[in-house]
DNA sequence: TGTACATCAGTGAACGCGCGTTCACTGATGTAC
DNA sequence: TGTACATCAGTGAACGCGCGTTCACTGATGTAC
């Protein structure tokens, strides 16, 4: 056995067909939905037999878990990239960019979005110990951006936003401590509120609930993203100016 | 053939086993999710054979469509009942009651909620001409309540809420005319915004996305429902007073 | 009131399908001496 | 450099399962005269 230097030829082949399996699976999910994912169909598309897949994944659930993890990472990476596309001190535009990226990722990968945040697959139960840290990473992008805004003194929830009740504050504080967040409790509050509001619009959109009466949601989404920021006390004039130019 | 007086014995038996089929199907959906719905399993639970079900539904899709319709009706009825539980001129409490009922129905019937607003079943495409009017009925409860509030002069979105852009207003107007709503365009705007915000919280909750870090969502939901109303310009003091008493 | 007939509910067998997973196996790829 | 061996990728057959749907059928329920 080689002590872990660079991967052998065989090893790299292994990981590359493993990647290919996941690629094909993702494509299948994108077309048919996650519930219709089939090992045999994947094998067929790869011109292999189904049992060969067991060299790469313990079973179907194992593959699904891997898909969920990569979907989460792709999602988190997209959010981070959006944030970093704006200058580091321009918090308003960072937040706005994150909000837009949230939606555009979901539109580009609707089935992955649903795989992550939506309906679980019939016989499948995601192992929380693997799934949860990944979910946290996405959430953290939002939390970090809000925290940075807060630190810069550009967040003023108190002026426009209701104070959480003591009971709610206690919950948020518990969360804050358990996960060791440096952000203030109110930042966590805004993060969870913001998340739920983006999710509400995005999930209804990708499930075509708006279509019959509104058609395109572009305008509504921008409107709501800005509105959300305003309610957080963020000055959005820089965003609107940039948008026009 | 009898001219349509009261239903014959046979007819009433027919509708009653039809109802039983749907009942069993609903139970199955509640336990396993809509994607796992199986005609054979339904028949088994009813101590029948599967082909007998074809006396009552053309095929599986036909059953699913019927389930969707009844789910929508149950949902809309619950919202209406909540509204009517408050006195007719107390618009604030009516809106609040609707918001609470929205969530509690979803919690009581999570799989039905997802059947209606969420992931479609793999091979199934809901016939829009049947599904859409039902969806409209639920939406109309919210719209009507907001319109009544507006007519009473208790809605003041302009003061706290961003004006929709001209493009968005045009979309909303198109919708308003196409469906013949008497409510103002801004009421439709508030309805769709309110819906998406309730949906965001509720759908994340029933998919257990909040659980790892927040546990119970009760406080957050109440907080957000009130916040939403405040942003619409509704005076919520009557609601909070009532809550305490 | 009784008889002949039509309608309907439900059965049981069968069709054809696809699925996840196991197993013993063949060849190829890599490793050790 | 060559040979013996171990490891791994992938095959093909099979198991056992469940599914939606069709078909010809049996009995029961209702209807007309």
C-alpha cells in the first residue's frame, strides 16, 4: 500500500467515474425529479450494468446523500460568489447580490433546490449529521453578510422592525450559543426572517404557483428583496442607483 | 332511468365507497407522502382487489386530482372558518386568524399542503383547468379579507411599504382585469406578498428546516404574522390585546 | 307478486414493466519480489 | 525484466418485490312489465 501521496491511476479513474455517476444522477433529477431517481437508469445512460454502481455507492440512499451534499455546496458557493462579486465594504449590494443569487440558483437547479429544502424522497431519510452542517454553510453566508452589515452600523432593525418577543429571543439565543455564533441575536433573527421570505417567493416560483396569474416574478422578487433590506434598516439607495446605471 | 330525484341506494353506496377510497388515500399520503400513493395498497387496506377501484376512478391520476381538489377545499374552508370566527368588522383579528389558520392547517395536513403547493408527484401533471379554480378560492379568502380591510380604510401600505415598480403594477393590473377582481391593485400586491411570506415560514416548518436550530416556530410565526400586518398599515393593537386576554 | 332482464360491484388471473440488491464470475490493472 | 499474486471494475443472471392496468367472469342489486 502506498502511503498517501498523489492518487494512483486507478484511484483517479475511480473518483472520475464516481463523479460521472453523480453527474448523470443530477441530470436525471433535473428532468424527472428526485423521486424518480433510478440506479438502473443511471447505469443504462452510462452504458453499464446496475450492479457496477455498487462499487461507488453503498446503496441508493448513499448516492442521494452525496447528491444532497454537493447540491448544498453548489448553492453555498453560488451565494458566496455573489457576495464576493461586490466590494467588501458595500454591504447593501452584497446583501442584494446574495438575494438575487439565491433565486437564480434555484431557478437554474429547481430540482436540486427541492431536494435540499423541499420534499424528501419517499423511502429516504437524510442523515442529519451529514446534511445539517451543509445546510449551516449556506445559512452562514447570509448570517455573515448580515453580521458584517451590523458591525458596520448599517443595520437598524429596531427602527422599522418589531422586536422579537422574549420567548422568541430566548430561542434565538439558545441557537446562538449552541452553534457558537459571534453575530448578535438580532442578526440571527433577521437571517431567519430573510431566509424564510426568500424561500417563500422562490419555492412558490419554481413550483409554478405564481405563473397562472403573474407570469414572471422578476419584478416582484426585486421589489421584495429591496423591501426586506429596507425593513432591516439597510440603506438601499446605492443598490437602486447601481441597478439603473 | 329515474329522473334525478334523490340518489338511489346504489348511488349513495357508490359515493360512500368513493369517499372511503379517498379517505384511505389521504391517510396513506399523510403517512408516506404523495409520491408513495398506491392503488393496490389502498385496495389492500379496504380488503378489496385493485381493479375494483376502477369503478370509482378512471385511473391513478384521476384519484390524485380528486385528492388535490378536496385538499384545496378543506384548506379554503379552514381559512374561511377562521375569518368568520372573528366579528365581521374586526379586520385586524380576521387577518390574524387567517394567518394562524394557514399554518395550523398545514401542520395538521403537511402532506396535503405539499400536494397542493409543493412537489408534484413524479409521473403526474395536474390538469390546470381543474386545479387552478380551487387554488383561486383559497387565495380569494386572503384577497377578500384584505379588500374588506382596505374598504374600511384600515390598510395603509403606502406609508410603510414600497410602492411596486410600474412594471410590477402592470403585471398586477393585468391579473386584476383577467380575473375580474374588484379589489384594488395594491390589495392584490399585498395578498401575493402576504401569501409568499406565510408560505415561506410554513413550508420550511413542515419540511423540518427550522427544527435543528430553532425547534418550535410558534413564536416566530406569530411575530411575523403581526409584522406583516403592521407593514400593511393594519393596526394590530386589538390583536395583541386579545391575545393576552 | 313474480319473472326476465339490465346494470353495476367486485374478483382473480394475467400482462408487462421497472426497481434495488446479491452473487459468483471474468478480465484488466496494479504490486511485490 | 519477468513472473506470481492481489485488487478492483464491471458483467450477467437471478431473486423477490410492487406497481398500474386489462380482461373475462360471477353475484348481487335494481328495473320493467
